[in-house]
C-alpha cells in the first residue's frame, strides 16, 4: 500500500456565493481529507460550508461548516485529517462550496481540499 494525496482546488469570486468542482479520485481507498483556505472567509460574516456528493448526487458528506474539514493540530499527520473511509470506485465526485451571503471582499476565497488515499502498487 502506498499513501497518495490528491488535491481539489476551488474559488468563490467576489460577489458570488457558491462554486462547485467535479473531479475523479484515482482508484484507491480514501482515508481522510483536509481543507485549507487563503483566509478570506475570516474577514467575512458569511458562514462557509462544503458538501461532497458522488456521481449519483448522493451526499457522501452533507453540507457542514468548513471548519469541520480542517486539519487538526498535533498528533500524526494522517490522523489529523477528517476521517473518510470509502473506496473511490472510479466514480466522479463533486464538492459544493457555499457562503450564506455573497462574498463581500476584494479578494476571492480560495479552497484546497487534500484527499489522502491508499493505492496498491505492484512491484516489478
């Protein structure tokens, strides 16, 4: 088994209140995720949330505040990520980022979501 990272990036631009990103996780078993931002949400009064759906529009993770996805401090690297336990199954996924109100900032709100997963690697 080999631990691999996959990064999904998204942007909510000034005057907008949401964005979504469709992506395909490489084949493997997802063990966790962590969300990072450029900090623009801290100067906004609008609550930011994120939701993850599969290709059948079924919510794998219902809409929750982005802090629920943040990496925790201390401990082992992998254990500091939001726990996820599912086989990627070669499916398409989407992340939906939402603000309660339109972004009132001169700067866009940028997101990076890092997925950790394990993948069998055949030795030659």
